[in-house]
C-alpha cells in the first residue's frame, strides 16, 4: 500500500489510526511507550507483523528516556519496558518475538556502553521493520502461485497492509496475484464484532482496485454451498509447532465449512508468527476483550443492558483443517511438527 501502516519518524512512532477507518484516514503519533501501549490495546495498530514492528519501536521510545550510563541499571529498565509493552495484548506472538529480539541486543553486547547499545537497538528495530517488508512480498509471491485465473477467493478479518508494515500476509497474496495479471474476485467477511473485514479489508482492496464483495460472516456457508468460493486465505496471530493456527474469531468457522465443502483453506504467515515452544493450539493464550465490543456497534448499543457477554478475540484452527501454510520459505502442505521444524533448520 502506498500509505505505510507504521513508521519511525523523528524519534516517534507514526501509525494509521485503524479505529477511524474507513471513514477517516487519520495518523496517530506515539511519543512514549504509554501512548504506544494504548494504541496497541485499543487496536489503533493491530495485526501480528505490525505489532512486531510496533513492539520494536516501542523499545526505542522507552530507552530514549533512560538517562543512566550504568549498564546494570539500564538493563533492568529495559526489562521493565519490554514487560510493559508485552502486557498490551497476549495472543500475537510477533509482538513477543520482537521484544525478545530487542532484549537479545543487550544480552549479546554485555560490555557495550549505554550510548553504543542505544544505536544497536535502533539498527535492530529497523531490521525488524525492513524484514517484514521483505518476507511479506516473498509470501505474496509464494501464495500467488496457488491462485488460478478467474477464481473467487475469500478472506476474514484484515491480513493486509494494515496488519503488517506495508504489504500484507493473506492480502499480500492477492496483491501479488494482481501484479501477475491474474483475474480474480474476493469475498471479504465483515468479521464481527469489530468489523475489521468491513472497515479495513474492504477499504484496502478497494484502494488497490481489486474486485471485492463484502458479506456478513454467516453468509460464507451459503456461498460455499453454491460453489462460489474456490479458495480461502487467512492470516494468523500465532501458530503452534504442530500447525494449529490462532487467528481472528470466526476463522475456525470458515475452516470447518471449507473442509465440508472441499474448499482449500490456506493460512499465510511469516516464520515470526510461529511459536515452536508451544506444541499445540491448546496452549495458545486467547485474548478476552471488552463486552462493549459485542453490545455496541459504532458506539450505538444493540443489546440489552447487563447482558452477559463472551468475547474471545481469537479462535484456533486445528492443523487437520488447514490445506497449507504459506510462508516466506514456501508452502507447508498438510502442516505438522516435523515439517514446521524443518522450516527452522
């Protein structure tokens, strides 16, 4: 996308405020970790790869305010900053992987001065940012090979430029397929309760002049029954060692429907979204969010007062429902632990 989702500009983090889309394209500048934490928590910035970049930039914001030249004191403050940023949202592993990468800078340079270390942190953060650009385009190219001319595709939530540094995971497949002059159409599920499909994916695809049709989430089964869907592409927030994949709530529904209707179901995610320390999806932490997200739409109440609400932000799709996982290293078909371990070798 021509408008970057997240940037490091003049010592601050500049992001598209995704809470305002599609009605208003507004930018938010975070000058300290508290502002960035709030932006992550309230979904002003979201999407696993984008959260990785946000976390790395958040460390830069935090260490700017550390004035000591004492390494022990600095390292202690660094740990506090990383723990604080990590407390914003629990599911997207990219956020934690980026924080771990930043902490490693200090661990691998035990004798470096604080000033020298701060420069190394800047290099590392920009490396995480630029790496996302590179791998998203690699994933897009790998996934585009699966798309045939004239097909109709489906996606849920937003796994596009807004969820990454500037290109996308699942939507990156669509962008790459378009660059290869392939003709295709897309059904975008609205994605209740926060409508990321309606607000963000539909906005993105329209801007890229891709033929997109918005549907309610509960229309997907009918479309598959009518044989109007050839393939489904989704993103992921965390993938377990065995291939179980956590993504926006409703993704599991699509996977079950796809299996029944014999529609190929692909997850598109970089290696930074894999959590090889977790054996299965049962161990993936699932974020529970504010009940108001379910009881209101655009600030207007749509449910009775005092109604009980269950609002998990993600669900887990078992590996046996996944046709393949598209990564920067290629497509892992029928994913399992053995094949995923091979990726990291």
